[in-house]
């Protein structure tokens, strides 16, 4: 009985991941197309912080999405070290989508 329940739960989790996958893939593609992955990676620090570290730092901060979307557009410096993040040529909507994707990690 337990193995059937475990198999069912695994199947449900896999189906949920597959349904969410196209949107997540689109948001990840947006990050790549805007050059973000030249300095950032999901799980390791490159020039800038790992996306997972950003999500961890801002977990529970209700103002984080707006603050980070603004930083993506205008650039910033000092939060993660001395290397500045340059301003990015993205729309408000694109910045929000990218930040929501990052904060969900």
C-alpha cells in the first residue's frame, strides 16, 4: 500500500512539474536572451550572485519583487559586493517576470 501511495505522489509531482515547465522555461529563456546568465547562474555565484542566493536573501520580503525589478532596470551596486550590475534594457513587464522567476527558486 505504501509503495502505491508513493508512486501516486511521485506521478502527481511529475505532472505538476510538467505543467509548470513551459512558463518556467519561458522565464529562463528571457533571462538568457537579456544576457543575465553572463553574470548569474541558478545555483552558483559567477560575477553576480546565484539566483537561489537572491531568492534566499529576499524570502519573506513583500517589497522585494518591486525593489529588484527596479534594480534590474536601473542597475545597482553594493548589496552583493563591489562589482556593479549595469542597467538592463528590459521593459517593466520583463523585469517583473524575471524577478518573480528568481524569487520562486
